């Protein structure tokens, strides 16, 4: 699509589309709306204000299904799904919510929910009863464009007497769909221009043939026209050359556009960040032919280069403040993926084969940066969703719990059965008056052993159940209070007793004395106790001495905790599964719930994240980041 483009959105999605276009600042794009009535009655082209537009991008759901053929000469593309909720949240969350009996709403619908209830015939108590028969809860897919949406959701839930739930989805799913639709439209327009160039070349061929025919006719009419005929032949040959050149440029343009479309499709289909980065690298190498390509992955508080980077180039990438910069050797450029303060990565394109064209290359790269950044963010969001679903898998926890309890319960039943059999034998000997002092002593000794065995295994069952209860992290039973973090850490270390033998384990703490938190001190105590216990029992198991370092710092509105030890370290498998329930490297001593409990407390109760650094050759390194 070229020229002036109109983005027509359902009235319920107007605020989201305007917010995205305001952030992206796409030129020659205007936003217009159509009535939000979900196709009842069907939408007609006469209702759309298409005057003065060269192209139209329709954004909606079922409302677009019965829209007829567009006016002649108007280029039309659609961003549509069966349900418009899939545009703002993606198909998977929508399917899950609908399967749970939810009635879905958006901020735009909530802005006039009373009129919508009247239109549906669900106003008043009778309407509320009807609504409760078809829905179990109200789910708001909150895009963040209307700060009043949560309050309106609460009013709607009270009016219908239904529970409400808010799911923060942001603007990225809709932003990615709009960006891809616009990119595909522009590439199609470029392809159309290339085809027009081919048509012009064919016309030039026809004119050349006509010129040659005229020259031949002139030869037959008079020998005096030889000079004019030769001139016509020369013009025809020039026209042939121009036609061939135009055809060649058209073929090259079509090949380049097909390659770019394939790479953009690969970006959109990639679900893992590694695949996205490889697709971006292939696209940039195909377009710019650099001698070197580097990528710096950026997350809050973390900038990790992929592969070895020259020190000067790495420093330039980390210190990049604007959207782009030239490389230190000025033989390429640096490009930031993402907006100011929200970068997801930095790309370095160096040692260009044709450095004289670097400014044109940079302009092309800037047009692709937004789509590349959206693809990276989409892959990261998918990874967070998979992790959340994995942590919520109750079936795995139940199976692991049954496995852990089976051994102590089996041993307890065996001991109880043996004790009962021995008691019965002693009772029979007593009744027959054949019991001896030696037999009584043997029974008492065996009873002592078996009762001690029962006590030990009942205690183990109690510990398993307590750990399992803590893993649930249901948000109850803890009181939020203000406390000093260093004092909390000191109490945890002091309470671990003989496990932290100063002659065997050295602990170094770097934390400001005055650092205070408004949080759950009990949760932090469990997190720190499990980390230390994990280091001593597993990391230092076959070592005479070990060292633990805990570094705590306040970074704006975030608290960052780095926990490190110099123990045996973790294998690749252990790093990937360290937070899985019932995963342990020592089946004789551990139950595999400690680090899973830490993960649940950090991510669910405290609303933060915890990662296990994968670049360690020895020892373990955990990074915790939570909001304050």
C-alpha cells in the first residue's frame, strides 16, 4: 500500500490502534473507526469514510466477515481473527479463558458497558441472572490504554454479581500484527511497481520492433532513406538495451522482495529468542553483506553479548544512547532494537562490503528495527508464558508428592506389621506360660528399634508435607511489614547452626545496613535458607571448604540480590531444570522441592524473577530481582 493509508478499527479497539500509531509515528497513516456492533447488522462500505484514501487496513473480527467487495481502485488489507480478542491477547489466552467459561471484555467495551448491556437485553436483575447462566466470570484483557478500565470492570462485576479477573496483555500482540500487515502491504506495492516496470519494458520492446519494421519499409521505398533507417536501428538497439536493463532490475527487485518477505515470515513464526536472532542475522547479512555481525542481548540490569566481541565495539554497543551510531572503525553501524529505555538488544553491522552506501543501508535497517524488536519481545513473552504454565502444573506436583511419600509410608507399614506380629507372638507365649525373660528382652529391644524407625519416617513425612505446603505459595499466612534486609539475612545465617560451620563455610555479605523493604520477611527467610542449604548440601558436599557471597543493592524501584558460591557447580541439565519440582542431584538426601519453592516465592508472592547464570564454569550463581 502506498500513498495515504486509513486504518479502520472497531470502536472497541480505537484507543489501542491510536496508541500504537502514536508510538510508531508511521507516516501517511490515519485512524478511522466503524460501529462496534459485531456484524449485527452487517457492516457496509457506505459506512466507512474512505474518501481521500489510497489504501485501507481493516482491524476487527466477526464484524468484517460479511463486508462485501471494496470500491474500485481501493487497496484493502485485513488484520482479522474469528474473535477480535485474539488480536489483543493472542489465540491461546483467549481459548483458555473461553474454555473456563469466561465472558471477555476490552477497555473500549467497558467504557460504555451499560449501553452494551441494554443492547444485549441484560440490564437489571433479570439480565444479571441471564448473564450468570452463560458466564462464570468476567475477564478483562487490559491493554493499558484506559486507566479507568479496572474500576469499570469492578462496577460491571458488581452489577452482574460475577467474579472478575484482569489479564494484562499490553499492546505488543496487536502492534506486531499491524506492523507485519503494513510491511506486507508496502512490499506488495513495491512488487506492483516492479511489475509495472516490466510492463514498460515490454512496451519498449514493442516500440523497438515497430521501429525496425519502419526501417525495413523505408529501405524498400528508397535507398536515400538508408541513413534514417540506420538511425532508427540505433534507436531500436538502445531501446532493447533499456528494456533488458529494466527487465533485469525488475527480476532483481522481485527476488529481493521475495527474500525479505520470507525473512519477515520467518521472524513472525519464530517462537524462541535464539531462532529470532538467527532470522535477524540472516536478514541483515542478505541485505548488507557485512564482514562481521554481532548481537548484544539487553534485559533490565543485564547486557549479555552473543559470542566474542572486540572490546571497543562492545563498549560502543553498551553505551549506545540513540537509535543508531557508526561503528568505532566507521565501516558499519550500530542499531538499537526497541524504543528509548526499553531496548531488547543492540546489533552491530561491521566491515560492510560497500561502505560508501552505509547511510542508505542504515535507513533501510531503521525501517526493520521495529519489527525485529517486536519479534524478540514476542519470543520472550512466549517463554514467560511457558514457564508460568509449567510452574502451574498440579499433576507433576501430585505425582512427585506420591513418589516422595511412598518410601517412608511403606517402611512405616512394614515396621508396624512386624511390631504387631511380635506382640502377638509374645501374647501367645504369655498365655501358654512359655514366655521367658530372654524372649521379653528381645521383644522390648525390637519394639524400641521399630518404634524409633516409625518416629523417624513419620518425621520425614511431616517434613515432606510442610515443604509441599510451602511450595503451594497461596498468598496467605504471611504479613507484609517493613524490615531491614541485612538484619533479616543475619538472622537466617545465625539460625542455621552447625550447618554453617565457620571452619568449613565462609559467608561474605555485601548489603547496606540501612536498606529497608516493605515486603514479607518470612518469605525472604525461606528463600535465603534454601539457597544456603543447597550450597552446603550439594555444592560443598565433597569439599573441605566453601565460600558463599551475597550481594544486595537497590536499583531504582528494583531490589537486586546476587547469590554465588564456589562449589561443584551445575551441569547443563541441572541449570535447565534447577527450578522444576522434585528435581534433585542427590536422591539420597534431597526431595527436589527447595529451589522450586524459591522460584514460586520470588515469582508469585514477590512478583519478581530469578535466573540461574549459565556462563559459570564452577560454582552456582543466582540472580534475584523484585519490585520494591
